[in-house]
């Protein structure tokens, strides 16, 4: 099944849950948080805070991720 059509990912996209989208992409690629952080040029601690709901994303950060 395609990542973007999986029920959890479809729900995350529909509700703009960027933390779930980031975590879904990370898991689908088999990446660690550090791998994801390097791919998007952010720190691992930032990724951790976002996926654990401890930090919201700014519009600029969402734009960077897109």
C-alpha cells in the first residue's frame, strides 16, 4: 500500500498533523530521527520535539518540509 493512502497517513494529511506525517515518512523509509533530521536539515532534537508534540511548526518550517 502506498504511504500516502495508508489510513493513518491519510488522516494526518486531512487534519494537517505534520508530526504524524513526519513520523510516517521516517518510519516508511526506515530512518532514525537523526537520518530524517539530516535529510531536512534540522536537528534530531527538533525532530524529536515535533513528533512528540512538544513543538509546533511555523509556516516557514512547513514550507521547508514540503
